C-alpha cells in the first residue's frame, strides 16, 4: 500500500502543508495519517493551534507522547493522547532527561526521541512497517537548507518545496485569511525555552516570561550529572551538562541578561537585527524539525 504520514509540528507552515496535503494530495495515497508529537514543554498556543486545525479543517490529528523507559536497551514507545489530556507539565521531557541527560548542542537528540521515535512507534502500532511509508514534512521553498540529507533514504517528501513551492510571505498571506492563527511571535517558537534559540531571543523571553525558565533550572540541578560521558574519566574539573550555547546554564543566561541592563535591544517578530554574539543560532523557529540533520 502507498501510505503517507504527515508530520504536523504545530506551526503555521506545517499546518498549511497539512491542509494542502489533505485537500489536494490525499487521493494519491491509500492511507494518510496526520501525527503531532507533544513533548509536554510546548507553548499552550501551539496546542491550541493544533486543536483549532482539527476542528476547522478536520485533520483528525493523532496526538502522541513519547514513553521513555528508564532501562538501557528499551526503545522509545508512545501513548496516544488528546488536546484535553496532553501533558503540559514537562513530565515527558523530564523522563527523557532523566535517562539521557540534558540536551544541548553536543547532545541534540531530544527531538529524535520525543518526536520522531514516538511517531514511529505509533505508526508501527497500526501496522506501518518502518521504511515502508512516506513522510510529509513542512519545509518551505525558502528554507531548503533545512532539508534532510537523508531524505531519499527516509522516504521524506517536502510538498512545499517540490509539489507547491511556497515561501513564508505566502504562508502569512494564506493564514491572514483564515478564522484563526498561531498566536506566537517569530522569536517565541513552540518549545518554551528551546536551547537552540539565540541569546537575543532568550534574553527577550527572560524579560517577558522568566517563569518558563524554572523548568530548565530545575533540570540542570537534578540531572546535570546524567549522561554517558560521566562513566568515563578525563572530564574537565567541575564539568556538568547545561542547556545553552557556549556551555551556559540557566543562571548564566539570567546573569548575562542582567549585565546588559537597559541597553539590551529585544528581539522582534521577524526582526532583521543581527549581532554576532547575541544572534548566533536561533534555529528554533516555529518548531524543531524532526528530520533535520543531527536530529535523527
């Protein structure tokens, strides 16, 4: 059978892609399933957006969450949830950290385990053998550098690149005509305090929603010494895992923001402001892409 799994990330680009696949391309496949993986650390606006798309456009999205087994050798499984009972307390994310340690630029596998492997587990549970179906992923024509180098091997399709070449302004124009939109600014992203964000984005969010960083602070305190590297000798004195670029902890981020004082220029939605220190990175936009190189 010719099957298509649509990876709905919870962003507007992904939502637009899903709409077009469902309305214009579903007839080319024997089965189409839309899947959204909730990490339990998504912004509420993201969950609201997925729910609204299901109600208005009838995506029939399957909501899944990763089930992380604490014993080594046990792979990621899944549980099916809903908008009403999806975890919103960080517990799913914490179960990943408790086993694998804190994710950061050197250990970037949280997207793989919390999203990709959870969705794979669900699809296997309904009889879809790994490698025997296609994935539709919401990468636009103006961001082809985010496409996976393993796309052919993983049977990944990019409808907004190859079927209906689409750019961000076109996405914005389409959503402006709809009854609702994703209520997030460009620098916020679906994951509340994603470590992939630039310093400018983090400093802006510290000013606006400092309570969102309490979870990362708690994770660093509880699991800073979890990870395979701690079983080996030769680590630098005082080494522990922390989340942010440059081996910065949550406390480091707060201290650096305070040091900038009133001179700090915050991030803006779709801002073109760039500073080589504050704006490096920023790779977490609407969402973390499940098939990005380094996330698999």
